């Protein structure tokens, strides 16, 4: 199976699980449910949940055991996009090629839709349907909470907002990227390892992979914000530059940013080269790099 086929089949499987755990269209309250489903099924590539699945297999586990953790990660990711797009944050009009949630519905509904997706993620991880030992489920809840909260994604978003128009420097840039984007990607591969019952050495290797590929993902996003069109991006092109955000190209230039992305992907693959079953993780790292570089 080619990488493209693997990614497509994995995405379809995740979408099926997400559809099953989400309230049905028309459920009460209907406007909230419609907004949740509108954002969740807007056509994302599902890279984060696929990383959960690939890490589980790489660590010797079953893909089936990783599907709820994978779905939980995607729910958190989608919530973060809804809130990032709000007028109080990035004030974006388009996401994944169509109006953002607050444009399609309204700001209040968008806030609540994000809240509902976030809390559903932890409902999934604590569910009896997740047939894992209790201590593993608790570890998963803690990992996702820390990755999504003030120590991770939310903290990174705050620093990103605070630093708009600031003079860029490497420590600030790395903090924003490793927290705002990298924390949830690192969490994805760790959850996959936990679902497989992996030992500590394997979890640490997966975490290193996640940290570096997560940073590479954001570096590439920074590049695409300058080089891709709004149609190709599926969101407002050039918005980071307009707001004076700290990015890799603003600090190192486009070529320097590209070199950094290649270096990070190389390091990510090296982190998991010491054990079997990591082919898909390596392919995903390359996919992250080659989206439009």
C-alpha cells in the first residue's frame, strides 16, 4: 500500500469512528450539534489521529485499540481551530476551504461547539468502550490534558498572540511552535504508544519523534502561509505576515526555513530508527515535509 493509500484509508476509518461517537445531525440542541459536525467533518487530513494509529502499530500494538485515543486527539484539534479562528484570536474567515465556524453560525455557537468537542475528547478517553487498563486510560487523559492546556497548546497560543509585532528570536519562536502545534502532535504518538502498552524507552523515542515532526509541521505551515494560495491552503493566505506573527521565514528567510524543516524531519525519523515497525511514521514525516516544499 502506498503512503497516499495508507493515509486515505486511515482517514476514512477515523471519520467512521468520529461519526459514530458524535451526536447525530438534528440531535438536541440542533444548532450546536450542526456546528460541531460542520467543523469536525470539514475535510481535514487527520494527520494527528493517523499518527496515533501509526505509533500504536510501530510500538507493537493493535490499531483497533488506538481508534478512540486517535479520535480524541482530532476532537481537541478541531476545537482549537474553531477557537483560533474567532475574531478575538486570529479572526479568520475561511478554514479548510469554507467559512469558519463563527462565520457559518455565530460567535457564541462557535465557542460552545469548540467547548463541546474538547469535553467529548475526554469522555472518549474515560469511556468503558476503550478496552485498556485503567492506569493506561488515566495516563492518556493526563497526556492529552497537558498537551492541550496551559503547558501546551493553549499556552503556545497565548504567547503567539502576545508576540504579534515583536522582534522575532529563536527561543520565542521555538516556544510558540513546540507548544501551539508541537505539543498535540507529540501527544498523538505518545497516546499511540500507550495504547500499545509500550515500555518507557519506546514512549520516549516516540515522544522525540513527535516533538521534531511537530515542529517541522509548523515550520512548513509558516512557509505555506507565504508561498501557497488561499485556495491551496484552505484558509486565508498571508494572514500570519499581516498580523506580524513570529515565524521561521521572518527569522531565517524562506530558504533557511526550508533547511530547518528538512533537518527536523531527518531528526524525527532518526528518533524511531532503533525499533521495528516505524515505516509509516517515517512516511508521515516525509508527507509533512513535502506538502508543498
